[in-house]
């Protein structure tokens, strides 16, 4: 601290400029690794009171210290206490240490300027794709995390509306619009909706019909009976609905940007892959916003990016045991550690109802028009969440030899759990 006659405003301005130049010179000579942002932390009697995120070249002030101006130039800091004209407080020389730059100021206040380090944050969404979505990501501060979380929420919200088969939205042609115009006219559709439908057609062809997005007429009957919860759909009603599930009647015109259902009694239901498709797009939006490491868990559909902030080499993802209720460590069938990959599980315990002691779940086999019974759950690991979602449904329905053949085409890994708890998995599952 320097004592002298009172400073004029001009003096302070000139001295501030000199300090910034000196700070820049010091930082140039003492430059260390790390070109990321900085955090300014203000403590009162050792208790953190305020945090401000900074660029490496910035000026700022703190609510905790009114009248005190701060400047940072590439990691060197200058502090000008402008509310006391007879005093000039200068602390310069960025200390390259875990504690960062530290300045003790009047009134039991300490300022620390340090390299911004990533921490893990979490946000939960409850109104997307009829499930709870948990988003976790590493970020240097809450504001940075909020940008990532908003990107995820906005994209999932947009695609939730686009793939909805039950609700209309002003100014939006969604799957419900396409179904309503079946046999009437082609519907102009957003590119993502056409992409989803094309993925559904590919899934039908690759799975030999085990996955059929044109089964909406049958699936809507099962949906209504599951909502009522007291009876099983009549077999004849399901057989009549199955007459209107020919995937060849789904006509996409990419040049015109339209989709048309040629059969007036057909309807699409993309539940076998829509959530995974949307999660993949949401992760892309978060990455575009700058996120390097994060995880989206959308009701059993998990997509990871990068590695966690605690230096683990991947994200730990638990696989629920179909035989047990709840979700804690004691109810897991296993766990895998993954990086930049999706882990998606389809199971008979996720959406079901019981009639006369028999469980009727939501994964319907197109051959029998009844819930598939071969397995209790199938978990797939694949780099793309949309593909993993489709594969987990297909493998849940298909015999295991056909399922393994399909899996090899896409390059994923899988685990099948049979009723009773026995499991079978591919050689590299979870490794």
C-alpha cells in the first residue's frame, strides 16, 4: 500500500493504465500452462461469499466490495480501490499455485483469483418423453453448466413435440399430424422427423420386421388397454389392426420434404427409437455449446460424452435387475463403464400392467401381436443412442442368434437377461 496526497480521477485513470501494462508484462514473463477462464472468489472471514467468472483479460467488480475495481490481464491482477482517494491498493503478480492469486483487502475480506476448474453439476427435467431426464456435466461454473443444460432441454423439448403421436402443437407438423393425414395427403415435415422415420424403415428392414414403426394401429390398442389396466385386448381387434402395418405404405419424398401414409387406417409409432434418437441430438447440441464431458439419462436411455471430472476413465452406468423393484446398488444386475457411448435397456418391468397374475408389458412382438416373452431385459452399448435404442427393442423381440447377427452389423455389445435372472452377453460387453 502506498500513502500519498489525495488522488484525482485523472491520477487513478493513469495509474490503472500503468498497472494493466505492468501486469501484462509480468504475465508475459511468468506465463504458465492453461488458457482457460478464471474465477474470482471473495471470502469474508474465510467464508465464500461471491464467485465471478472471468475471461483472462477482463475488468470486473464485486457486490461484496462496492467501490473497488479490479482488472485481470492474462492472469496478472491489478486492484484499484477507487472509493478511497488517498489510498491506492495494488496487488500484482499472478501466483501460479493451486491457491491462485490472493489479495487480503480491508474488513476481513480476501480475494482469490484462480484458474477455473471443472466441477460436476446436475439438472433434472420431468416433462420430456414421458420420463424423468437427468443431465450431468462438467463445467467451470454454474453459468457455463446452465448453457449446456438449456441446450439439452431445448432440443429434447423440441423433439418431444415433433415425435408426439397424442398432442397437436400450433404451427407444427408432428407424428400426430402425419397420422391424421393418412390416406389423405402428404405432410411437410421437419428434417429430423424424416430422419426418424427413415431410421424406422431401416430398422424394419434390418430386423426382419421385429421393429415396425408402422404398428401404431396395434400399439394404440395396447396403450388404451394398459391405461385401463383391467383386461387384455381382444385377439381379433389386434389382427384387424395388423392389416394396416405394411411399412411399404410409408412414403417419404426427400426432395419435397414430405411423408405420406398410403393406408388411411395406418398410424406411426416411433416409441422403439424416438427417445434414443432425441437423446443423441441433445448430446450433439450440448457438445456444440462447448460441453466436453457429460451424461444424459432419459429413463434407462443413457448417453455419455467424455469422462467425469473426478479423473475416472469413463462413466459408471448401472443396469437394473428386472427381478427387483427400485433402483439402488442392491438392485443392479451389473454395471458398465463407458466413454462417448450410449447404454440403453429395454425391459418387461418398465411399463406394464397385470391381469390374472400375468404381466403385460409394452414391447409388442409383431408376429404374435402380444408382449415379447423371450427375455426380461436387453441392454445394448453403442456409440449412437438412437441406434442403441432401436437395437435394444429389436434384440428384446428376436431370437438370440438373429439378435447377435443384427448386433454385429451395427458393431454394438449387448447383454440379455432371461426370466429367472440368467444372463448372456457378448464378449466385449462393458469392457
